[in-house]
C-alpha cells in the first residue's frame, strides 16, 4: 500500500493554486454580478482539485512509462522516480481520483441546473468527459498530445476558458456577460506560462523523448514567448477592468504586478534547475492576483 507521503508528493500540491485561480475568477465575477449558488460552487472547487490531482498523477505515470523522468531531470523528483510508489499503486490512485472527479462533477452539474437531463447538463457532461480525457492523456497513452507540443493549447482551453468561463456560467447561467472571456483568456495565458517555464527548465531532458513548444522555439525564443504570454495576460486583465470599471477597488490586483516582473527577470537570467523556483512563484503570483482581483470586484 502506498504511503501518505508518497501520495501527497505525487499530488503536486504546489500546482493547485493555479487550477483554482481560473475557477475563483469566474466565481468572484458571478457573485459580484449577483449570482450565488454555494452548493454548485463547492462542488466546482472539489471537481477542479480532483481533476488537477488526476492530471498530475497521470503525467507522472506517463513520463515514467515513456522514460522521460530520469535522474538528470531538472525539476522535483516524484514518487515513481524515487521508488516510494509502484506503477500499480499509481494506477489505483489515478482510478480513485477519476471516480471522484466524476462524482463531484455530476453533483456540480445537478446543483447548478437542477437536473442531469436538460440540454445544459448534457453539454457540461460532454465538456467534463473532454476534461477527464485531457487530464489523463497529456503524457499517458501511445501518442500523448503533450509529447507533440499541444500541451499549451490544452492548458489555455481547460485552465483558462473552461475554468473561468465555464465556472462563471455554472454559477450564474448567464450567457450575456461576454466580458468574462477577456478574464478567461488572461488566466489561460498565465497558466500556459506556468507550463512554458516548466518546459524551458526541462528542455535538455525532454529533448530525448518528447517535443514541446519550448524545444520547437529554442531557449531564446521560448523566453520571448514566455514574456509575450505574461504581457498579454496582463493586457487582457487591464482591458477587462477598464471595460467593466465600477470602482477604483477593481484595480487592487495591480499590486501583484511586481511579482510578475521579478519572475520574468529571473527567467531571463537563469536556466536548467535554477529555474525550478520560478514555477511555484508564477503559480502563487497568479493565485494572489486572482484573490486581489476578487477582493476588488466584491468590495
């Protein structure tokens, strides 16, 4: 039986604030616009956490099976690589979190729409199946899409558009508020940037078994791409706040901008393992920006 410590290590808890950022952004806007459905919100958060853990564990298993995670990997070493968990144990954990994602996701849809058989519910069931597939096949399977440089597209869709836009709709059932997509795209850009800094760090070890956007671009242009993602994310945030302006408190989140500037400066001056702290730094910076954004729109 796997140890709790090994399980927690493979859950990669430092990534959870990123997946919660998109969900919380959508929830904050829904509440600010007068929509409150706390049962749906609670199930939405639990579903998001389970999907993120499922993603992390599936990625670890996939990288192990494809022999991508070797001793010269620049990032953290997880349970399979350290030998504190076996492949069958990881497969059981993946099954558990896949089931939990389905259970919480079904409850989320029911509490949001009041029925599991209306058109909206069916559409979200389909979206949920897509999210589940994407979570498990980033590195798993014979031809994982993450090994073909398609991870950035998936992250933008599922960590940005789906979490923020979908989260807002599940809480509000409002299709008329089109500005939510500016916010969703901003969170998507920051989420892709987290993946990109991870890929820049691992360029040397990844090159043997997989293709990423960072490898396609090369070290210099991958950093240019990284700068573009964070800059575009901030421009979209500022555009959203300008268009929807109601109070000066809406700008509170701008206080987190220096964290992103420091992050970019370090990304341009470090490489390989020295870049590892930049992943959690960007995750926490995005999460803090989202919390400050929420405070601003709710005050």
